């Protein structure tokens, strides 16, 4: 049996306070939108899509009661048959990133791969927020090449 | 592009044959990347002298 002991990266991944010059650089967790709509697996897609649109969003994260990310509903999935259950329409197991990932590198990767949005989660998969590409690229451009990894790790999952 | 050709595409960073892009999972991805290279790109891991075993 392996007992996982949380370490420094888990501290960062939980969004806890950090210090030093590197802590001043914006990272994925700082830019991710925490007010992203969420949905449960058993909900009807039509109800979720209506709620998401009313909130001014075009994406929704599917979570369980502990806010562990199960899937993602982007615009394409939200436009599917409204009678479907969320679990039938969602993109299961989307790529997720830890909150401490460099926003510059992440913006570059999201642009290269055409990702409109990606969930940001803690080490144990709990939703922190949804990082939108336009937010990531805007902050990366403001930094003007600053804000690399700077010795602290990133993380994809 | 055929399914076989897509499956044979290597990681754009290390040339390792991969089934698909670890990041976007798009079979037509122009810059497919393997899990290991993604971890390195994000700062989660450091490049190893023997990238894939050894």
C-alpha cells in the first residue's frame, strides 16, 4: 500500500498562500474563472444549457458533490439533444491543469492546440475554476514574456 | 489522413510514437504532444537523459 504524503506542489495546487518574487507572477489559478457554472452527471442537458446561457457562459464543468471534475460541456456539447443526460453528452476526463502552472506556457499550449477552455483543479481533482484561452492569452500578453515557470512546477492531469 | 497515419504520428517534441495528443486528444492535432513532454513543458518534470527508459 502506498500512502501519498502531500508536498510542496500540493500546497501550491490547493491555492494556498506563497511568498517570494515568483509568487507575484500570475498563474493558472489566478486567471481561472471560479464562477464557472457546474452540472451534475444526472441532470438533463436542456436544463443545464439554459442555466449556462443565462449566466452568460458557453461552457460548464461536470462535477460530483465533492466538486471533483468528471467532464466538460463546451458549446458543441451544450447544443446537443436537450433530452440527453449530462453524462451522455459531456467530454469525459478533460485535460486539467494545476493552479500553479505558468500562465504564459499554458496560454501558448492552449493556442497551439486550439483549446478554448480547460478546467483548473487541485491535486485531488477538485475544481478550482475554468481557464479560458482568451483570459490566459490576455494575461500572458500583459506580462510580455515574463511569468515563466520560474523554478516552480506546473502540472497537467 | 487515414486512421493508421494518424496513429503513427509522433510526439512533436521527442518523436516518440504516440496514439494521440495528450493535451487536446484531437486526432488531427498539428503539434501532438506526449504525456512526458507535456509534463516537462508545464514544469512538472525535468527532461531526462534517457527520455523513455534506460
